[in-house]
C-alpha cells in the first residue's frame, strides 16, 4: 500500500492501481465517514419521523448531521435541506425560486461555464415555465465580470446563479461581489459550491448568498448525499411533494446513513480548513506537479485558468502536440480527466475552455489533474514522469 499523509487513515482502495488525480470527478469515501455511517445501516434503522424509540436515534443523528453541514458554511442547521445529489439541490434552488416568484415571465441570470446541472435546468425553465435566461460570458481566466452582471439585471430578475469554483479549471468566481449586485437589485443569488465546499473556506453570511449547493461525493462522502442551504425567509416551490420532510421542500423519508456521512465529511473538512495545513499541502503538491511537467516539457505546457484565483487542488494544463484524450490513454500510471466530450468516437473541445477563448487545438490538448486528501509527493512524481513519457515517447516499444 502507498504511504499516506501523516494523520490520515490508510485507504485500501487507492493501493495497487494508477495514481488517482480525478478528485473533482469524485472522491473516495473517507474511512472515518464509512465508520460513522455503519450504525445507521445496521442497528439504527428507524424512521426519523417516528415518535417511538426506534425513531429517536436516527432523528438525533439527522440533527447532528444538519448542524455539521451548517457549520462548514456558516449557516444555521434549520437552513440546511438534504437532497440526493447536487443536481437535485440546483434544481430545487433554480426551479423552486422561479416558481415561487409568481412572475409571469421570470428572468434568470447564469454564466456560460456553469455545470450542466445549472445550465440544463435553465434551459428547462425556458422551455417549460416561460422563463427568460441570460447567460453571461467569461474572460480568459473563466471569470464573470461584475459589470456584465450589473448590465444584465432587470426588474424582472428573480435569480442569479453563479458557481463558486469551476469543476475543470478550479477558477474561483467573485461570488460576494456578484451576490451583492443581485441583492441590491432584489434578486436571489444561488451558488453551486459543489467543487468549493470542503476545499476552501466558505461562509454564506460573508458571501451574502441566499442559496448554496453542497455535494458529498466531492468531499469524501458517498454519492447520493448533498444539501442545499436556504437562507431563512427565502421561499421555494418544492421539487418533490409529499410528507413534508426537510421543511416541506424535499419530501421523502430521509436517508439517515447518507446524511450522517455528509455531516461527518463536513466536520472533517471544517477541521482541516481551520488548521490550514491540508489545503496548503495540496496546493504545494499541485504546484510541484505543474513545475515538474514544465521542466520535463519546456515550452509545451500551458496553464488554463487563473494562476492564483483557483482551487488549491486543481491543475488544468494543455500539452502542445498531443490531445488530452490520447495523452491520458498513454499515461496509464495515472487516472485523470479531460474536459472534452466524445461523440461517436470524435472528441470535441471542452465548452468551458472554448468559452474562455481558447482555440480548439489547445482546448483539445487539455487535461485536468485534481489532487486529494491521500495524494502524496511520490504520486506527484509518478504523475509528472508518466505524462512526460507519454508526450515524448508516444509509441513505446512493447
């Protein structure tokens, strides 16, 4: 088994395979999270809405998890609504606010590099509910201009939705400034923080956002666990009708085990952020990887996105002379992603990178390398060597 950073439990799932550098796609479940969940998959099976003793412990655990998620983002526990995914949380925020507004032709503003969970929901709001949607452009670093938002706001604007951090480049949007503009115009502000929560400090009061999405499987909890922060006083139309769970905003008996997993993951992340060592270690390893690639491939490695204003774990680079898809196929010692899409065997450039103004060839040559809690210096050395070899020696002898 590989060595692990000091203070972390070993992670058997990462042993013996490629170096895992795809944490922005999904993270392994922290063993401490798994341990916390197990009693709610075995002993404490009761419905948390039940008034008899079997419901007491699940109800208590659900409250603890809600408080843990709230503490991570500076919210109150009552402002946390558990959902089954980030996509569902985004849907509740966008569709819920549009339908609750009562406007005959509500206006929604988002931006071009948002996750499809937001962009596709906006398209559905246009198609199904008569909404008018404005999609703001981004600059060469992938950032939204506050001036562009100010110019787009109208008296009919119900909601502005801009992500905290981009999933491909790690670019951090000026959320507080954008939210202030929306608030002064009387519009709600939603922030998809799927990639940011647990990686950088977030405080919903400081950001002054009304709605914020947190996703478990991006921060070492299982898939199927997510939450939406809903500021007190914000009205939403429920996406799922039924028994009134989750403040009446998301009906269905709560999945207590998954909520416990999300809460535990949030508590671990909050402790790491308060200490500061883990994010700093990750950023240093990310920069070591970038420097190693640049040294091995002089003049051929180009950073995509901002150099400073990005997540500490994310490195998106284009390597001249090779497509990202081919490069990762040759570099079998690592597991990572490109931003390109494949349709019938033909790869198309990442919409995020093309929206930033990158030419098609550079966008097609991009790879996203996203580090995580168990990434080590040895992993970074292996990754840099593997990518350099795959670039310089595309057809190695068998």
